[in-house]
């Protein structure tokens, strides 16, 4: 079930929200846990049991880690159980395929293993579980005592499938003591509608051109067509995922939760390091806090810093997908993040900001070839087309007025302009409660409902609607 579907917007969400506010306060977490598991089971059926097992086992291991003397061993068991699930469901096919290739080259019998289904969002909720166990081990947070409250955190449907990766220590107080308000609810509605607009109007529109370009043999594409398709994909990826994050954050506010931001206009960055500090912030900070710093140790030599940074981004690529294209995408980003910390980066820092921005975007776009193409052969052929060694199919073949208009809008709103416009909107939480404030809140809610209806009508005319990050 996706947020931008009729079933979610006009059936699931009204029932989930109506039941939540009709429930007595002490039963609201139980209600959220129930509807969240229903949300997940809607698309995953019996694989929802993987989610149930994850939250029950992690909750139990958190209590064990907090109470036993051999806490390190308990942490290793808890983290191992979660990572074993991730490896089995996400990487079995990849490992078997590569092993069979080696066995075939050696003339040995290959393994016959059925295809393993990948439960939606498993990368996100496994990383969420690992952060919880490590934080309990470090005594950064107390283990959750109630399986209902912990399950509400773990399975809460807005952030369950594609993040942001919410850390327990950031919302522990909200789970048991959040305060819902009309101002927070309207703020959440505003953020949800913004995210839906990013998804429906920009991401879904430019996706038509991006898919058309990448679905063709690269040898047919002119350089202009290849670059146009790649640019459309970059805008699609950003507005698709940041739109989902906006909707998740907005839904959280409507239920009284405040989640961290997940994007901060990454395409305005003038270095790859800055871009990654602004892109998928919850994942970048997860890798920093739970992998990079532990690998680094105290006062590391430069070579160890660079090696750890590169290794983390290779693993980041592998997290995104079980394919060599993703591994190389991570290595590509890791390479340039290391280079930015060498004399090469020092030289870049002396250039004007537009040059640094152009360099950053070029590195990012070329990396997206690896991220989007189906295999290494496709990547190589598409790179050749970008360099002018393809065919003669022009970019105009894919660029109608609607696509060009929303592509231009996507480029424009990739920069902080949207944040400045949002700053012009009223902040209801800072106003004293009066009848005038209540009337204005009601008027904005009605306007947002009308915008939501208009976006729904637009959505019905679109043939493709999945979120890109659901595949991870």
C-alpha cells in the first residue's frame, strides 16, 4: 500500500486516524501497532511475520542487554539475528548467483536454490532495530519495557517501509507522552500534501521520460537524449524519496510525533561531502554513528580514515541493493569523498562556487548511471551514449511540454526556494489560542483537503506510481 493510492488516502488513513482519536489515550499505541501491522500485511501477506518476529526479538534482546553481565555477547546475538534476516532475504539470491557463476567457470555443479522474496522495507526496519540495540548497550537509552510501546515505535506505518530511520532514543519520550494538537495536525497535513505534490506532480511526471530513456538500448540514444534521461532520473529520485519522507514526517505529526528531517536540498551542495550530509540524512547519520566511527577508532592515521570512509560507502551501496551496480555506486561515491580530503579537494575548494557545484552534480549524475542501470553491461553502454558514442535518437523524442515544465519546476524547487516560501506560511504553534486562530486553522485544513482532492484526480491519470525506495 503506497501513500499516494486511493486505498490509503480514502480508506486506510481515515480509519487509522478516526480510530486513533476515538480511542482512550492509554489504548492509542495498541491501535497504532494494530493498524501498522495491517498496513504492512496488506502488501506483504505472511511476510508480515518477519516484521513481528523482528520487533518481538529485538524488544526481548534489549531487555537482556540491559540486565545481563555479558552485555557484549547479548548485543552480538541481537544484532546477529537481525543481520541474518537481512542477509537471508536480501542477499541470498545475489550470493547464490555469484557462487553459481564461479562454480560454472570451474566446471562444478551449481546450486539449485529457489528465489527468495524480499520483504518491503526490510533494510530500513533492520537498521532501526540495530540502532536500538546498540543504543541500549551504550546506555544512551533505557530498553523499552512494554512490547506494545516498542512495537508501536518499530512498526509505526508512516516510517515503516522507506524511512526515515527513526532512532528509539529520539522518540522514546513521545511514545509514552506525546501531545497531539490542532496546530501540529495542520502542520502535518501541510507537510503531507507537500510530499504528495512532489511525488505526483514532479516525480511521476519526469519518470515517464526517465523510464523511456533507460528502457531503450543505449546504442540508440544521442548524447543529448542520454543526458536528458539521466537528468530526469536525478529529479525523479530526489522528489520521489524526499516526497515520501515529507509524507512520513507529516503523518507522524498528525499522530503527535516529531521525526527528524531526512533531506535538506542536497542538489544545492557544492561538494559531495555536503551533498551526503543533506541526502537521506537518517541513513547517512546511521552509517556514521554505527559503522564509520566504530571502524575509525581514536586518533586514526589518514590512511585508516580514508579506508574506513571508502569501506562504509561500499557497504552503503550494498545496503541499497544486492547487485554489483550498487556496490560500484557506493565505491564511486566513496572514492570522491576520499578525493575531497586530498590535495584534489583542496584545489577544488579554491575554485568558484558554481564550478564546485558543477563538479558535485557531475560526480553525482555519473554515479546515478550505476544506480539506475540494470547491470554492468547496461551501465557501460549508457556511459558510452553520454560520451556521444550512441545513436541519433534526439532528446526531443522524450520531452513534451508537460515533462519540460515539471522538470524545470523540479530543478527550481531542488534549491532552498521552497523553504523560503514555506517560511511565509503561518506558524500556528506560536499563536495564542483564540476563535480567530481556530477559524484560520479550519480554513487551512479545508484548503489542504481541496488540494489533496486535486492531487488525487491528477494521480488517477498516471499509469505508474510506485516509490523507488520500496525496492530497498
